[in-house]
């Protein structure tokens, strides 16, 4: 039985190779985000150490925390109260959520726009990475930004007496704008990929 010859592919021109290889210019950007991630880790532990010291009665650590969260009180603080504790913990959660956002951008962006990570079968492979593409990444980033904005808005409401009504109003409006933007992105993605249709498989990026 005669074998069917494999289809011939046109040779890639030097200009095409140069343009396609330009994707590696993004590599320093992702490496820079990894450094930013390290800075967030240091900031998290610095705030956590100050929180523990303040809980143990260290007034200097308490003043550092109060200054960092922008908390003001007419009564001098003699120790860590519930409001300061809540604001500091929300700040730590905020750092974690921004760190998660950085991971999504670094891992998902590199996988989508630069090169494959070849993590198939790895026990620690994120579930969302198996079907990541530019559209999915935009929806996930929009959702993460809403979560971060919610934390900031909650921190503002807890410490509302130190903010003007105009600031509270604009922060709420901005949060609603983030929410509307994420809904619009998800709706557009649903129109492009209706339920029941397989999501497009991203092309394999050569190394």
C-alpha cells in the first residue's frame, strides 16, 4: 500500500523568524515581575513581624502599623485594637491577592505569548493552565482585579471616618467600573465561545 507523502511546508523566511523570535523580548518583563513578587514577599513578612510585635505590646511596631494603614484616632492607642488588626490583616490579604495576580500574569502570560512550560503531568501544574489562552487569561485577571478592589474598598469602609465622602464615593464608583469591565469581558468571551463548543487549542510555540 502506497504511503501518503507528508504535506510540504514552506520554508520560514528570515524576516518571519526574526519577527516570531521577538516574543523573547518579553522575557525580561516576566523576570522583572518575579523580582516584584519577591518584593511583595518581603513586604508581607515585614508587616507580619510588625503585627506580631504590636500584639506583644511593642509600641514602636504599633505606630509603624498605624502609619502604614493610614489609621487615625482621637484617642491615643495603648495597644493593638480590633480595627487596626482588621486593617492590617486585610492589607496582608491584599498582598496575597496581588501576588496571585502576579503569578497568573507571569505563568499564564509566558505560556501564552512566549513559550511552552511543558508542565503536562506535573503534580503541581495549576488546573487553569491546561486550558489557558489570551481570552481565559483576560477573564481571570479581571476577576482577580475585582477581588483586589473589593479588599481596598472594605479597608476604606472600615476606616471610613478618616476619608471624605468624595473619596468613598469615587472608590465605590471605580469598583463598580472594574466589576462592569469584568462582566463585559466575560460576556464577550461567551459570545466568541458559546457553551458546548470546544475552546480553541493554543498553537504550540517552538522554543
